C-alpha cells in the first residue's frame, strides 16, 4: 500500500476503522483510516498544490527573463534599482506572503480538524 493512499476512507465507526481497532492496530493507524484525517489531507493539498505551482511559475519566469532578456532586467526603475533587483526582492516577498497566507488559512481550515482528531486520539476514541 502506498504511503499516502487511504486504506479505506471510512470514518471511525465504519467497518474499516473498527477492524483496525480490533486487529490491534495502533491509534495512529486507525486515525489514518479515518475520514477526518483524509479531509485534513485534501484541504492541505488544496492549498499547497496551487501555491507551489504559482510560486514555481513565478520563480521560473524570473529565471527565464533573466536569461533571455538581460537588457530588460537592467532597466532602471529608481536610481540604482533595476528590474532584476525588483524581481529578486519580490521573490522573497512572495515567499513570506505565501507563508503568512498558509498560516492564516491553516488556522481556519486545518487546525480545528487537527485538534478534534488529536483530542479523539488522546481520549482513546480511536
């Protein structure tokens, strides 16, 4: 079985989760079989995949323009600041913006589910 493929997308209380508990599976294996776990994974991937694709396109655009249009990158924007320097600084800015956006998004969309999952695990309900 692949590492990130669900054994069963059942909730705790479904036959797959009950079988995992009866078979002596650890709480973590049972959690992995739960619906909440896979909801968290789907939500995580729904943010990460578009964010990574967007950032990589932006990064490679910077590299491609630097390689194929060096004259454009040398255009002065303000005194000694040129387009290439602006692009370089914007790489850092976009990295921090994505990190902050993820933090806010995760606090709203992932943390409540993770907390519920953690409480269930600690209470022995898995």
